[in-house]
C-alpha cells in the first residue's frame, strides 16, 4: 500500500469502492480523473483537486486498515485521527500539495490491480499426461 508522510505522520492511501463513489460524483469517474486531477489546464484547480483526492484516499486508507484488522485479522483496531480533504486544504501549501500528486497516482494504480486467487490443483505435481 502506498503511504505518504505529512508533517511527520504516515498515512496509507487507498482507492476503495467508497472512494470511487466519491470520485464518480466529483469528476465523473476514473475516465475523467486524469484530466480533472490535472485541473483541466488550471494549476490552481489541479492543486485543489490533488488535496481533495489525497484527503479522500487518506480517509479510505484508514477505513481499509480498520476493516482489515477487524474482519481479516480478527483483532481490535483503534481508529486513528486522519486529516480529511477539508483539513488538508488548510494544512497544505500549494507547493506541498503538488508534491503528493505522484503518490496519489501510485495509489490509484495500485488499487486498480486485480489479484486473482485460485485453488490449488486437485492432482499432485506432474499427475497430468504430457
């Protein structure tokens, strides 16, 4: 999972189905994400959009971590305080917001990778005719 460090604190980024729903509402889905994140040609819009998406992916990274701990690992996890999009818009400067665009793209791409799980073959190794 892609992680970012903001003011000395590390946050995982995750594009979840919930985050995708927010992206669909904001910019029309993944097909329009590249142009939207680029600000449609406006540098200031690109910076604001990057801060918004960074906030969404930080929040969803935390939600993903909690769900993973509770349902997969069967352990109790404590919710960490993470900055949302609004908090980031007040915390980050335009220059620092631009720095996270590459991390956001890495997290989007990583989250879109499909993992296929298959059962072990029923027959032992070399059991099939060659």
